[in-house]
C-alpha cells in the first residue's frame, strides 16, 4: 500500500515541488548489532523544510500490514536516519529460522517553514531489511571511507561550467575482505568510473561533475543524495560516515 500527497498551491509565485528520496532497496543487518540506515531526502525548494516519519494507517492507509514492521527501530525526522539493533521475528525463531525479512515504510514530507505542521507533499519510501546472525568469520571492522571534500550529508556549492573532481577511497581492514560492488543514484551528467583496486586493501571510484546553466539550484541537493548513497553502499553494510 502506497499513498502520495502533493499540494499544488502556489508559494512565492511557484508551484510546490515534492521531496525526493533515495536509498538501497534492500539492507542486510545483523542481529543485535547497532545499525544505521540512511534514507536520503531533499527538496528542490530551498526555503522549505523536509521531515521524515513512519508511514501509518490512520485517515489514509499508507502502508497496509507493513506499518511499524521493524522492531527496536527509531526514525530521526530531521536527517531521516533509522537506527536500532535488529532482532529476528518471534515466529521465525519458533519455526527454527535464523533470518527474518521486514518491510519498512516511511514518508518524507516538505513544509513551508520549520514551525509548520501541515505538509505540502507526502512522498512514500519503502525498503526491505534482511536480518540474520553475523557469520563467525565476518570482519569486526567496517570499511572506512576517505576522499570526501566535506562531511557526510553536506551540500556542495558549485559554479556553472567549472568541474568538481574527486576520488572516493574505501579501505578494508581484514585480509579476506574486498569491495565487490558499487551502486549509486545520481542526477544526469555526473560521471563516475567503475570502481578499481588501488592497493591490497583499497578500492577507488572517480567522480566528475560539470554543472550546466540549466542545472542551477535544483541539482545541488540531489548531489547530496548521490554522494551519501555510495558511502553507505561501498562496504555492503548500511552505515553512516560522520
């Protein structure tokens, strides 16, 4: 069940544009291990506020049987991060299973200002969370990420016609680990290379973007979604880099 709401009322001479969200479709978590799932949410309208909440079944059925499906989880409405220590379903344990899959439904909403409680639009976002026990031979340290020009979730202010180039490096600490996949969601005209191995424990990705005149403003925040997504994905585990 999915419900979306958009208010087309003109604000400051413009019709409101709804928020956009982005994330992996499936996250792999380990039982009782503190995990962070970063849902990226941004809005084209710079003077508006975006908040996230759990989807619910009150006046409208936004999520059917998936509402509040993930136990022990907290959702930060400001940065849309889901934090918690996952557990297996009691019925799965009773049936002798060692893994569980949850459907997580949240809604991103934009508001005209920080004090407003009436959303201009409501956009659904759903993911799957697969929970299992951590393998005994799994590395205890997650991959590290370096090469970012600014902190995670930062916005990048760029000039039209001038390129931004940087290399994202991911380093593993256990000898049997490697980076096997790189996935990203990005606006048009952002170029990235295939990931490649630089050293025994380091893999790199080159990113280049030259903003065009028709991309002024609206692409700035979506770039944030692109950058943060692959930080979460490189290690094949959801985690946040402060």
